[in-house]
C-alpha cells in the first residue's frame, strides 16, 4: 500500500497542525495515520488518491515525502524533556532554537540528543549531535556507512551553529563526493571551509546503556501527567486524533510528540484535567499500559508483513509464557537505525525463513552481532526465541556496564558447521554426527531418518 511521509521537524507537531493533517487524511486518504521511526508521520492511501492527497497536503504547508524520504526527518529528544533525566543546562527552548535555524531541509539524517534521557536512542542518524557537559556545546558523532563506522568530531560545536555545520558537511559530502573517502579527509576539508565556533573536548563521550524506555501509558511527574498512546495496528484513526487534538487545544497543551516506537506522547497535562483524558480514552476504547510483550518492538515503517509476524509472535509468547522484560525485538534487516537487542531478519520475501541475531551483551546500542540461529522456519520462531530469552536471563549478573561500546565492523562472518537438521521443523540435532538410530528431534519428535546433513551458520 502506498503512503506519503509528513515531516515533523524534531518530532514536534502542534495540536492544530495534527488536527488539520487528520482532517486531510480522512477526506483525501484512508483515514489513518502511522508514526514513523524518525518521528515523522505516514498517511496510507490508494494509488488513485496519492497525487491529489500530496497536492492537498502541500497546499496546507506540510513537508511531504514519498515512502523513501529524500529529506529525512530531524530526530530530537525534545519529547523527553521533564519526563526523563536531562542535562541541567538543556531546555526545550534550546532544541527549538536549533530547529528554527534549519531554513533548509537536510538530506542526511540529523539527530539532536540529550545523552542522559532514556527515550530517544542517540546514534540512529548520520550526523548525531549529542549535548555535552559544556553548556550550549555539542558532540558531533558522524555515522556515515562509507566511512566504515562511527567517528567523533575532534571538537565540540556550538549549538547555535548546528544548522550551519550540517549545511557545510552536506555540501562537501553530497555535492563533492570523493572516491574512498575517510573521516580525516572530511574533517580536514570542513575545517578549512567553515570556521564555526568550537570548544576543546574536555570529557570523552560515553553513552551508558539505557533500559528499554516507557513510551506508553499514563504517568505523573511533578504536578502534571504525561501520556503515551499506542495502537496494536500501528495506525491511529484520524477521527480519534481530531478529538485528541481538540482536547489539547481546550486544555492549553501546545505540542504533541511522535516517537520512534510508533506512539504519540502528550506532555504537560494539568492534573485537574486528567479526568477529561480518561473520558476521551474510554469513549474511544483506547487501552493503556500494555505488556512489554507488545511494546518492545521495532518494526519497519508501513510494513504489513512485519506487523503480522509481530502479532503472531506476541500471541505465541503469551501462549508459551515467554518473558521478554528488558529485551527488545526488531524485524527486518539491520542498519544504523537498529536499536533492538534481538533482530529477526527475513531470509525470504514471503517471510517464511529467518535469521535470528542478538547483541552480544543484550544491551541496546551495539552494532556487533551474534548469530543465534542461521535459518529458521516461521513456525519455529517462537521456540527459537524462547531459547534465546533463556540465554539472556541465564547470563544476567550483578555486574554493571559502564558504557556502550559501538563496534564498527558490523556483523562478523558467522562460523559454519556441517550438522544434522530436522526436515520438518529445521531444529539442529544436539548430538554430533553420526546420530544414533534412536535419536528423536528435540522439538517435534521426528525420527533420525527425517534428518538431513546441511551446512548452517551457528552461534559462536
């Protein structure tokens, strides 16, 4: 199904803007809106609706992209202000001032991140600006795949000039590409052509592991509430969004925040109005405080096959009593934006065979991966994932991680081995070759005659 992508610069949209967007999606499309991974908004439509929908959106002043965005949305952790830990000097106005300086639409993926908050992952962009302990100055972490990994800019950059830094780096990187580029070369050329305000790095950048965050439910902080709204189908009905926005307007809430977890967060809800929000959710049948079985997932944008698989696995987890607390799952092929600890990669276009990998220490933020199962049939995924969750809980200890180590080598070549595999459920025999005649499959009890010798990737 086609869809159009709507920019919400920094992951911020006003109730008035979202209400107008919902009205347009109801009138000119299918009446649904999905939150994208980069805090943008997706409007599904039919082929016949797309052209007219696009013109209507543009006439209302919305930044519109096709499914594969040429100008990716700027991601920020502004949504986390006040409801998660934060740097003492960083305020909402600092983010908004930076965003206002972007009078152009970047072509690289830009992140503006407070490293102390838990909600928005820091290194999912190509140019990641991470607030430093020095007020108003930011680390710049470059994560361009052509440079072979992650590189920290040797100096802190002034937040007031972040848009200028992006513009100069894009001009050099995109308009004057070089064969076999290096980070040192990029840094040298930018430094010669742009003399932005910088400071020496006084403290090395360290990103400590964060748990999978709360992004759904109703929570109190100070004398106010914040609310995270989630839908199982990853789509919000536009009529509900219109009512949501009207309540925001009536109760003087000025901003709404899409999150990478396909939820909306409403902040700064006055405690005396919380009953109005309970009434809204009750009338529309909106549930809150879902199980982590459902919430701790990262899915591709507008991918129906991935959503169906997730629904199937969540039902299996509940049926088999598989605990997933503190774990997170992704479906799709890994890239710089992958933030899950376990990734289920489709090996076939029909979503029937998969590779299952996980970060070695089960912490979010690593790009080094271990293969747990190299080729798994769809029907056997619940059992494979059950075994993997057991591996996680068995390795838990009181030792604490001090920082996340970002590896740059990507997926290691997985070791291969000749093994005997069940032709029914693809379970690998637990005994070495040759198998005894009395051997039965540990999963489906198939006899040894139903095993074949194959070469598979295996977990180290």
